[in-house]
């Protein structure tokens, strides 16, 4: 990375284009693109796949996901609060009616109920702060960062929290306060608290709640399957029991080769190979202008990583021409370069330093070592010493466990006092889909909260409906209606909203998750059976909840609710 101080009115896009233009003039063969980015964005909004030399970068997309899931859960909680509050306010209908009789107006009653909503919201916010403080150690361990609560005193954040509390209070309290303040006095005094005029609002809230919950659960299932697929699909190489020793460029070529031979003589080690990082160079012929990646390797590289040959052979150290004019290419190169027939033995117009117009010795399968998301880039491998080595890959025998301390001791023999940087390749590869793993954890938590809130909300809706139907249920019992018949009549009130909400949630999940999966070269195929299965489970859960909620009512003596008739 390099730092540039530019004028405040400078256009970074124009400056970036000029720098790349000069770079292209200096080296017409380069396909490297230089990107400029404000240092204020370097940690959270980095456009580079690396760390830019500034440590671990953040992920703005994950932060947006956390905020989105949080807002979705908040929306479900607001819906539940509104439904529960209406249900509880029905018990206070006579209280409101008496207050109206003694002179209270609708506005005064509305204001009182809104104040109650504000107090409930503030208490919930205070509880959330206490929970956040209590869970801080676990959160710090999860994000691998030290959290400072001094950030909560940031003025813009405090303003945002105040606005969020205000909006939440309004959304939570307006509907219940409006319903109760407009209730007719005489009707309320008689205890007739049916809310038929407002059923469309409650049904709409129920529909929205099931749409959101179903979408979150389906998204979590698809994300879970994709992450598992990324961890288990044929990556074209085998990272297990492979150790990467980085920074071998701190030694000269003689030290590098001595360390390599020392490791190859260890009986616990199956293969060891030196390799550079990926470099990019233009590949040109009469009809093609292609950017290709290339690596300087030693001949054991493919064996160490378990990369298979699909045609031709590996480098042979006994043949000098393999080093001076031989290359191995991957399948993506054969495809993108448009090589016809058997590519082995063909001479290609590739030029890099002293390696000019080499002959293809073999073709290896594509591998996804550096990105499980994108399609493999066309790549060439050579043993010609055109670029210094950067890493050493060590493959252990299956029956042996890698010993990093032994590797570090061998490193010190040839590279002391420089410190060794030793990592397991499997761990490095897992970091490639760490963002997806974090997304999965967030979606699991969000789905669990959504399911809990959905169950609570549905029980609240059922409570409102059953409470309004207690006399009707009692009359049915007196006339000999069975429990199953009563269950069928009551469940009919929820069927259409739940079915429609579930269907819409599944359709939204299918569309959004399909678009998300299309960004991956290797992805799962969405199965209709998964959507049907989830829809069936949702409906079955609703039936069981209604059954459990109605069962105690069915055992109640009908005289309790008919004695005033």
C-alpha cells in the first residue's frame, strides 16, 4: 500500500485513472489495476481482498445484515406488542368508559395510553442496555474485538437512539391507543368489546409477521446449506494436513532450497514445495487479449496440494528444458485461451521476463484455494526462476500430526533471527468463507428470535380472538358442538392470513436468496421440497399452538360465560 495526500477538491476517480494510465505506459504488459480509497474507509469499506497493511478490515455488509435482522425482529416485536396491548386493553374497556362518562376526552385517553407505551419502550431499552453489558464478554469473543462503551456517548448515536425510541413508541402505541380511545362508551360499559371493525388491521399484522418470520427461517436454511457446500465441495485441492510457512523471501535462494531439502528428508513429511504469490500478466495473440495469473513453483507443488493432472505430466527436474521453456496450465487457461485439440505440447505466446513462448507440459484441474466464490482464473505454473519464492507448503503423511514447533526450529536453522509465520492451510481456507459463516450465525440468532416472537405473537392473536368468542364457544358447547368442530371454526379465522403470509415469505426468500446465490460460482440448487417442507412445518406449528390454546377453554364450564345472558 501507498499513501497519497491529495487536495480536498481532487476527484479520486480521475486521479485513479491517471495513475493507471501512467502505470500502463511504464509497463504495457501489466494488467494490474491500482485503486484509490479514502483512509477513512480503509477498515470498514476496504475494496481490497487483503488487509492493506492496516490490520484486519471490517465488513460493512455484515454490519448492515445485523442492523437489518435487528430491525426485522424489532418490527415483529412491535406487531406483538400492539396485538397484546389491544388484548389487555379490552379488560380496561369499562375503565375507559367510566373516564369518558366523567368528562375525559378521546385525546386525553389517547395521550395516557401513549405515555404508557413510551414507559414500556423506555424500560425495554434500559433492559436491553443491561443485557448488552452482561453479554459484552461473549460478544467480544465472537467478533474478536475489544468493545468500548464510551462509544455509546457519541452524540450522533444518542440522537439516533432517541429517534429509534420515538419511532418505536409511536408504532407500538398508536394502534392500541386509537382503538381504545374510539371505543363507544355504552358498548364498553356493557362489556361488548368486539373489534370487528379493526380485524383487517390485526389480520394484516398477522400476515406481515408470518411473512417476515418465514423469510428469515428460509433464508437461514439456504445460507446454512450454502456454507456447508462451500466447506465440502470439490475444491480442486486438499488443504488437510498442509502447513504454510510464509515469508521465505527473507532468505536468499540457497537458504530457501536448504530448508526445502531439510523438510523433504523428514519422514513425517510427504511433500514440500516452494511457491510465489499469484502474479498477473497479459497474454496476447492475434485474436485474444487476456489477463492470466502465474506462479513460480517447485515440482512437488501439485502433489503437496493434491491437485490432479487431467492431461500431460508434471515438471521433471532431470529435463533442463522443463525449467527453461515448460509450463503447466489449468483448465480455465485452456478454456479462456481457446486452445483447440490436445493442449499438451502446444507453444503459447506467453512472455514473462526470460520465459518466452513456453510449451505446455500438462494441464491440471481448476482449484479454488484463494476464492471459493469466484470462478478460477486462467493460471500458468513454471519452475523457471522468474520471481522469488514467498511461501513453503508442507504436506504431512496421513498418519502424522503436523508439529509447528518442529517446523519453527527448522526455520531458525536457516532464517534466524527472522520470525517464522506458520499457519494451517485448512484454517486459511476457512477464512475465505468466514463472512458467510458470520452471516449464518447472525441469521440463526435472528431466526430463533423471529420464531420466538412469532409464537408469542400468534398466541396473543389467538388470545384476542378466543376471548371475543368465549360466549359463542359456550353456546356451541351447550348445543352439543364437539371440540373438533369448534377448533375448525376458530382456526378458519387465521387460515388465510397465515397461509398467505407463509407463501409470500417463501416467495420473497426464493427471489432474494436466488439473487444472492447467483454471485457464487459454486452454489447449491434450491429445491422446491425445502420450501414445501418449511411451509408444512409452519402450518403444523400453528395448528398445534391453536390446539393447545383452545384446549383449556373447551374444558371450562359454559355457565361461567353465559350466566349474564
